[in-house]
C-alpha cells in the first residue's frame, strides 16, 4: 500500500438548538446583527451531562458503521480537541473505552480550529508508515464550556459537535500531502485561557490574516496534490464565519466546487467544524465518492493545515 484514504465519515450534534432570537434574550444582540456579521443563524449546544468524549463517541460510531467496521478493526485513535477539561485520561482513551476499542494507540491533538486536519495528516503518515492499520480521526469540541455567555462578540459564534473519519491503507493516495504551519508570534489572536478557561479572539486580526494570507496557502495545498483549485469538487474550510469562508473560497478560485457553509446552522465548532461539514456534504449527496475535496483548517495559534482528499 502506497497511501491512505478516508473510508467513511460520520458526525454528531447535540439536540438543543440555540437560535439568534434566543441569544437576543441573553445579551444585547439581534438576528440581523449576527447574520450580517458572521452568517450564523443557529448552533447546537450540549448539556452539562454531555461531555466532549460522548460527542466524539457518537460521531466515531457512525463513521465505523458507515465503513462496515467494528471497534476491533481500529488500532489508532486521534481526537482533535481544545476543550478537554481533564489532563488524563485523554479524550482519545475515553472514546476508545466508550466504543470498546482494544489496545489502540490513543492521542489527543490540540491545534484548536486546525486540529482535525493536523490529526488527519498524522493518521495518514502513521498508516503509510505501517505504524497503524486503521485509524479513527475525530474532531470534537464543546465550545459552550469555554464561552463567556455575557460577551456578545464571542457567544454568538460558538457551537458544540463532533465529526469523525475512518482512515485506512490504500493503493492510491486518497489523502494528499499536508501543507501545515503557523504564525506563533500572533498566537494571542485566538485564545482559550485562564481559570476558568474562556474563549477570546482579536476578530479583526484573524479576519485580515485569513482573507489575505490563507488563499495562497490553500492553493499551495492543492498544488501538493497535483491539482488546481478549478479541479476541486468540494471545499471544506474551517467554519469560522461566512465573512471569512466566502472571500477565502472566492480568492482560492475553486470555481467548480461546492463550498461548505455549515457554519450557518452549526456555528463555529472549532476542531469539529471540518469533519462535521464534510460528513453533511457526503450525507446530502452534494459530493460523490472519489471527488477531490480540499480540507483546510485555520485559527487558534494562527495555525493552518490543509490537504486534498478523495471523498469517501
């Protein structure tokens, strides 16, 4: 085997939906203010009895079922998250225990909003190197746990959820080479810090960086896969807000691609946003098996990671 591929995907969102009208009763905001600035209309919010590993476990179980596999077929579990409360056991170990996966390598990856694409690249490398046979790669975050619900600039953005992918060996490269990096001197622009931990960001700095610097980086990710943006059938960017997604996609030049806009109904779910949006596109039949799709995560730490995958 010379490569790896995504065999199946799955996603999960909590049942509770928080609308813009609901938020208008909590802070000084309105549906018009939120939709005009970030394009979000609803978001899903987990309850106090729904921890991150439960969200992750539901999404992973769906991906396993879609792949026709059992927990015993998995020997590597990677969970991308930045909202784990405890240091140990990590989320990957907790998900493995929930699903009954025997003796996997189990690691968490904290690159905030770019976490899933970092974890996917790590799984791809591990499978191609022969260190793993099949991997579960999960992005899961419970942003409601780290949100100041009195701050109208951040509480309108966030949602909770999880998405997962099964990665396995393939004769062809179904997961293209990753392009990743960061701007560590600007890491303060997106933060989850303090006691209790709270999400904060410098919105204008993030917007300028995302819309001016990232299009060229995303094009380079396509080049590494031997494709031009016009060859893409789908583009799944981190679902930060529509005012970032739409100009970034336009500057990328993916004129024939379906562009994921799940942020409108899910909000910013951090590491969950890319696998969640990808799974929905697959479920809705908007992209088909074998289609080239760019996944591109960016945000916290001002980190980024992108790769072209073939749709499962």
